[in-house]
């Protein structure tokens, strides 16, 4: 059983702050600064370029990927690290479409993160010749999968509402119709147990700077099911994904397995920060994490609904349909969130009207939930949000 009181002490959390935005940017693990400093000073500083061999930098994308694999229910050597989530979405989409030719339809939903949809739209423009992105409402995804669909592109947890798709059911339906699946795990990895292999997923990708605490701009990951690894041809054929990068062959020859999905030089400093976080995650029981998360989100929903009747719950009540965040709607959502943040409870806002709060048991407990509810109740009961400075939009909301 994971001791969440102990894990909280492993993160740097500023005094007096209730941090409910780890679903957007995870807090700093206390050991991360020293880990990055070691990489900078003892490895880069002393080894110079020899660090690629002596410090094992070249192997980091796969060795770190194997540590991520445990958290997402993936097989060994099926996860590669590096680049950004958008790049990994593009790679997975391009590979899946090539594997499932002549089908040309990508199916996604209106709750998907816009960047995923942009990647799909851009790829369809590049390919031309009838390639199309079909977008339906989240609750219509299962029934919309038919024999025309080449691949589904679904973010498992809706970034705005926290609605959770049924990965196993959608994957089974896709396979029954001859389609492949891509799962975006941006709001899943580190939020609750994910079972990619058990569900039969074909591809998945995700970021690490949210629940996995790798820091701003931390590297993304991509999963390729072992049964597809020798068929998936990366459209972004980078030299790091070549079978022998230092042969400098002018013809691309993909590396075996998921390693072929490497593109550019791996971000060694960010991977060092991620390793510091994964030292914490290595001791976390994911089922215990899920139980704690559901308890915290239940507590928050009950408290806010009792104290703030003008806020409307946007997150599913049913546990099986909920990720690890809670969202409420209000026409003045942005100003309300700014007023709450000014009082040291940090969540965020998502257009057009969503107040979003993330719950990570590794550093959030019942006392933080009570404090957040009390602050939000005060802001709402006394109209503290109704001030000009809270209504001016900042670049990052």
C-alpha cells in the first residue's frame, strides 16, 4: 500500500499553496534539481561528448520508456521517449494509416485536445486523395466506428471535463470493424492504472510534464504494440530511429521494435528530471492511487455542490467514467479561477466556461480538498471574482 503522506514530502510545494493543477504541470520532485545538476556537472561537464556512451545517454529513450511502461500497462521495450506529444501523435497516425490502407478515415471526437486534431488535419492535407478526419461527440465514438474507419484517435480522458472513455470497449469495437486505435494518454498516465496490452491497444502516446512531473516541456512517449513493431513505418524517419545511426547511411533503415519511433536527439536534461520523478512512481501502487483519487474527487464534488450552487458539475459522477480531475462550469469561469488562484488555490481555466481542478494523491490529500472548497465557497458567496483584474485574460489560462 502506498503511503501518500510520505510521497507528499518528496515534492517541493510552496508554503501555503494548495496545488490542484498537477494535471497541467506537475510539481517539482525534491531530488530533480540534484539529478539534473549531476547530469550537467558530472556527466556533461566532466565527460563531455563521452557521456553518450559512459553515462548511457544514448539508451535513455528506451530505458526510461520501460519505466513508463509499468504505469500504462505496456509490454517491455514497447515505449520510446522523446520529442513532443504532437510529434508522437503524428507518427502514430501516419503509421496507422499506412498499415491500414486503403482506408482513409481518422475518427476522433470533439472532446479531443485540439493539437491532436490539428495534427490529423495537417496529415490529411498532406496526404490528400480523400483522407479525412471525422469528428463526433464523445458519447458517439463507439457507434461511429464502422468499416470505413482506418484509425481512431482518442484522448482517453477529456482535458476539459475529465470524462473517461472505455478503452477496452472502443478498442474491441475498432478491431471488430478492422480499424486500428491510437490512445492519447496525456491525462491518463500517472492519473490511474492504464492497461494498454490488456485492452489490445495498437498505438498510444502521452506527455510526462503533467501527472509524471518531468517539468515544463518534458519529453513525450509513444507506445507501439509488439505485434505491430516491425510493420509500423515512421513517417518522421529521424536518424535516432535508424537501425545503425552512426553508420550514417543515406538510406533510412528502421531500427527494430519501438525504437524506430525515435526521431531527434533525446532531451537528456529533461529525461534526468523525469527519472527523478519516476524514482517516486516506482513505489506507487496504481490501484491504491486510483482509490485515493476517486475519494478526493468525490469529496471535492460533494463539497463544492453543497457550498456553490451556481457552479454546474461538468465531470461524470460515475467512477468508471471519471479521470482524476473535476471540472465545474460557470459563465464567469475565468474570473472565478483567477480569484481562487489569488487566494493560493491553484487550478486552471479552459474555454469557454470550465474551472478545472486536478487531484494527484501523491501530493494532494483531504485537507487540501477542504481548503480548496472553503476558498471557492468564499469567492462565490461574496462575489470576490467580480473585479476587473480577474477578468483580463492572460496568455496562459
